[in-house]
């Protein structure tokens, strides 16, 4: 099932509730929250207090993408704060198996994130302990970057890897998603589409989400 997960990174932070409501009216079913610490990535965004407030402001599941060092120290807290999906990067995380288990223990879905420069081999031992894989199609840190075209083939190979192992793992994709590429990426096997600029950068978030959903349904 195709789902659109608007990234609030590109929203107007003075009226987040309204902007999320508008995206939901357009058919968004997940809210993507980019958590950056200025260390794992060269940018700083929001943390636990914002997740707690958003959990009260919307019924949509919150998907927290942790771009932070030592995610093992914080992942569980994000689930406790109300995130129903929590994802951690494979890069530089020696205890990812334990972190994924701690997220699930809180009743949230556990995700593994993989950067554009990281090979799918890095997922080998953790795939079976994840509910979803978030494939970065830009280098994390900023919204509004251009989609890296080799991500399509990477998603196709990941889909095959998941299917061959008979696992129930969904693929989410993040970075540079828009009406022009969403159908191709969906055909490769991604199901959850994070979109920041394409949802909040054009004025009307509801219409933008509708546009993405209809573009995703086109045959390629
Ligand atoms: C990038 C973030 C993305 C970002 C996507 O580090 O993980 O979620 O908000 O923004 P767009 O859709 O503008 O590429
Ligand atoms: Zn993200």
C-alpha cells in the first residue's frame, strides 16, 4: 500500500498542527519527523518535546527519523514520547540489534536507515529485526536536495532481498521525492514516500499530497 509521509522539516513551524491537518486532508497517512543533532549530520532540528506535542496534535502515526549520534541512548525515549515508528541509521551504530529491540519493546515499529553511500550488505544481519528499511535517496541533513537516481536500482535490489528471505519488511524512501519520480520509485518496491518540499513547498499541502498519490498510481 502506497503511503505519503510528509516531512515537517519543510513545513511552517509556527503552524505545524494546521499544516499536518492539511496534509492529512490530502491523504497523508504518516507524519515524518527529522531529528538532527548537528553531529551525525551538519544540521539541528527538533527533539523529544516537539514529538510529544505532535503526538497530542495529530492522530496520524509519527515516524521519527533519528539522524543523531548514539541513537541507542534515545530511540526508546522517542517511542515513549509517542512516535509509532522510530528509525536509526546503520552507519556508525555498533548496537543496532539492541536498539531495534528496544523500539519494538515500546510497541513502536523499528526502522533501519541506510545512506546513499552505504551498501545493502550493511543490512544483512539486521533486516530480519526491522519492520521497515528507510532508503535515503539524498545525503541526510537537509530538505530540498535532488533525488539520487541510483536509489531506484538499490530499492529494487532491496525489495528482492526482502522477498527472497520471505520477510515482512516495508521499504520507505526519503529525499527528493516528487510527482516526477514517485511512480518509478514505487515500481521499484518502495511503499512509504517521505516528501518535504513536494508537500510543504508549494502552498497547498492537501493538493500536493493528492498530486503525489495520483502520480504514484501511474504505470511506468
Ligand atoms: C533529509 C531528511 C528528509 C527531508 C526530505 O535529511 O531526512 O526527510 O526532509 O526533504 P525533501 O522531500 O525536500 O527532499
Ligand atoms: Zn527524513
